[in-house]
């Protein structure tokens, strides 16, 4: 996998999903559109060559990006 530095918005989005929040709730908290939240997730999955949001969140935990 590629080395990947995680910007704050992406970390906040991942943490929100890991905490069980829905995309709209995360978007409202961060001040983004819901589609932007989904776009961030899709881009991270692609950049990291992961196949799902579950794999992405598990990877984020392993990397220490989220708690």
C-alpha cells in the first residue's frame, strides 16, 4: 500500500464513521456537503487501494489515524 498522510477533514470523516455516525451528520459537523463526505471516502479507498469503507476504517485504526 501507498504511504498516505491524512488531512484533518479526512481524519474527522473516518473518525465519524468509526463512531457510528451517518454521512449527513458528519457533513453537518464539519461543514461539508454529504456528497463531499462520500467523495472523500471514495478517494481514500482508491488512493489506498482498499475495497470498502470497512477496510478503510480498519486501516485507519491500524495506522493510528483514528481511535
